[in-house]
C-alpha cells in the first residue's frame, strides 16, 4: 500500500509534464487525419488534380515513416529535451506555413516540415513515459499516451468536416499554431533530459538504407491500393524497399552501436505483442477506411454526418484509454487482450452484414462497441512488450513499435483497398451475368419495368429503356460495392481472430523471476524543480 501510494504521488508530480506531452502527441496524430476531408477544397483552391493533392497525405506519411526508425539514435544523440523542442518547432512552423500557403508547392513544403516534427514526437514521448513510470504503474502512463494516439485519428474527420462546412480549410492549420506554441513554451520550462546524451558517430550507411528503404517500401504500399500490386512501379518500390530494409537490419545487427537495435526481438513478449499490434492496427484501419466509403459514397451521408457517426466511438476510446491503463497495472495484459480481441472480432464480423438499408443507429452502436474493444488492446499490449525491455533498450523498443505501427497501417489500408476493389468487381460481374436478356425471367422483368417507367414518365420506349439500364447498372454498382465491403470486413475478422488466439499467450512480465540482481542507479526525472540547474532525481525503483 505504501509503495502504491508513493507511485501515485510520483505520478501526480508529473501531471503538468504529461499534460503537455499528451497535447503534443494529440496535435501530431490529429494532423494526420485532418486533411483527408479537406482534399476537395484544396483541389479547387490551388487548381490541381486529385493525384497531385494526394501528395499532401503521401509525402507526410513517407517522411514520418523514414524518421521514426531513426528516432532511437536521435534520442540517444541529442537527448529528449532538445529533440522534443525541435520536433514541436518543426511541427508548429510547418502548420504556420500550411495556413499561409499561397501556392500548392508552399503547402506541400509545410506538410513535409510538419511531418519532420510529427515523426519524432510519438516515439520520443513514449520513451519519456517509460522513464517516468516504473513498470508497476506504467499502464497509467501509456493509457494517457493512448488518449492522444487513439482519440485524435477518430475525431479528426468529424472536426475537419465541421471546419470545412463552416469555415476555411486554413483554420485546420491556423488553429494548431497557438496550441503548438503553448506546448513549445511550457515544455521548455518543464522538460529535462531523462538520461545522459551519448556522443554517437553518425551512421551514414545505416541512415541511407533506412530512410530510402522504408520510404520506397511505404510508397509502394501506398500506391498498391490504387494502382494494384502488380503495377511495375509498385513492384519496383516494394522489392527495392524490402532489399534496402534487409540490408539495414543486417548492418544494425552487426553494429556495435546500432541506430535501431533489432535485438529487442530476442524478448519473446515484445515480439508477440508487436505481432498482435500489427494485427490490431490492420483491423482498426479496416474500419477507418471502409466505413467512410460506405457512409458517404453508398448511403449519401455528408462528411460531417459520417464523422458524427464515428465520434461516439472516438469518445469511448478516449475515456477508456486511461481506464484500460489502470486495469493493466492491476490485471496484467492477458485478460484485457483476450476480452478486447473477442469484442473486436465479434463486432468486426457484424460489419460483414451491412446493406443499403442498415440503420444509422445500428452502425453507430456497433462502432461504439468495437471502439470499446479496441481501447482495451492498443496501449496495454504495447506496454506488455515494452515492460520486458531493459531501460537501455527503451528508445529502441518505442522506435521499433512505432515503425511497425506505421508500416502495418500502410499495409492495412493497401490490403483493404485491394480486397474491396477485387471483391466489388467480382460481385458486379456476378450481377452482370444475371442481367442477361437471353434469360427469359430477366427479359420479362426488364420489359415490364421499362413499360411501367415509360407509362409514368411519358417517355418513348427507347428513352425509357436507356434510363432503366442506367438505373439498374447504378443499383448493381452500389450493391456490389456493399458486398465488397462486407467481404473486406470478413478478411478483417480473420485478422482479428488470429490476434484473439495469440492474446492467450501473453503474460505479465512484471511477475517473471529476475535472472540476476543488479543495483540500478536512480533515473533522472524529466521534470525540473524551480531554480534547479541539473535534472532532479526521481525516486523510482
């Protein structure tokens, strides 16, 4: 009881800092999803094509993916304080440039500058939390971190839709600037380095293979969803990316001072939690990708209405993230993972039964339940793996986890896009086969509908026939798209079920018997006491 009280007292001491870190994380993650709804106004504003506008999303994702693997080296080399301040400076400056951008080129430059900051912030904040919170109460800290990481992408489309309908798209960036400045100023006073900086040599070859490898691989995944997996450019990017990333892994494993230490995968629970997190991310992105298509393209809801439907689920995830973190500290990862994966699997399967008449309330309720299940998974599973790593591998563990999340998110979107496209085409082909004039039943039905339409509208028979064909083709397209969405959710159900099985093998590493007893030095606290010249030592175990 005394130990628990001391832990809680230590946590309260860090609340101001954690609030600032969570706000920084929230802004960085929110910015990834804000622009999706704003693409059409930007196309009109800058008089560009849709494929050109997509580079605002693609470029941001690529810079993020290239920087995250380097974050462990950057943290060790420059320290968390300087790196966080630089990251927030880049992110805020990029937001200001985007808000003022007179041309598309300036807008794209601002997005890439934003991405430089955002790519560093998430693994950096996770590393700080691992140092602030001892394993006994780390779930609370990761739960607070998850509040920003999970709530932001879910609320992004709703917020963006509301801004676009009522104000200028520039407010999406102008509104971030003052918040970024506040985080920057407050962090400059509160944040201190959690460990000594290391004078590590710059690894040119590792940086080259990492950035180019992850960049080309992520670009290939991004293009695979629209151009297909057999497209020559997609194949070239995927093969080149895999080759360069493989060289990077081999080089890092043989390095005495690796930029990204892949030896973290020697720890069994870290490896298992990483696999489950990949599965959960793919399942989560299936809903984020498919539901807007269903709601807006097939049901005719506006972006704001579609966002409002998903908003209650976002609220549930936001409320549950700190709660699930506290439950993790008491129960460990397995109960939360099993229950969360079961709920996620069942609700994902229920989404395979969508139709053109499914009620708005049913979808909203089902999405809320699914969000509740996923809120039990993301942070607890990641924390379970990171708890097994020794302190010197914390930054490498967070960098690896975030890299895998970025890659699995891209895989999830590309895979779901491909499955949706192929299955929609398959179902459209099946419906086209049934619409055969040589089939007496269909021919009789078609003639009857045509005569009735001509009678009601007063059109000539030939015009009525063309109109009926157009309407039937439109209905067939919509029905085949719904069937394609259902089939894609069925694949997502399969991924979720695999995660459900794997979740039974998780264990609470905090209960493992230590292999050896060592005396650890106290870890410097990242919170500065007033008037203190050096970091204050936190009395952590």
